[in-house]
């Protein structure tokens, strides 16, 4: 009975890694505009915990929801999908 739900995951690009053990990840999604039936991009920035400071600016990462780690940090970096060139 102690089955945990899989945590919510998102993909995004690291925008900043200036803080210690924290990165800012920008995620984009497409939203359909109701009047013109076109898709427009929307983005959100999340603060994610990066324990080993392994992420660099421009890296594509997978982040997962977690318990609150600080005032604004509610995500953890699960894995680095692609390093920046």
C-alpha cells in the first residue's frame, strides 16, 4: 500500500547557475490562442536544486517536483539530458 505517485517532471533549459546548489530552469509550452486558433509560446522559470553543481548555462535538464526546499525552491534536477555546446 505504500506506493508513491511518480513526481511531476518537466524539461527545460538552464538559464542561470550563479547560486550555490541552485539553477534556474526555463520551460516552454505551446498554448492555443482561442480567437485566431494559432499556437503561441509561454514560458515559466523554476528554481531547482542541483546538489553537485553539475549544470551549466544552456544545458537541457529534467526537473522533478519535490517537497519545499526553500522559500521558492520546489524542484530538483533529476538528470542532465544534454550539455551545452
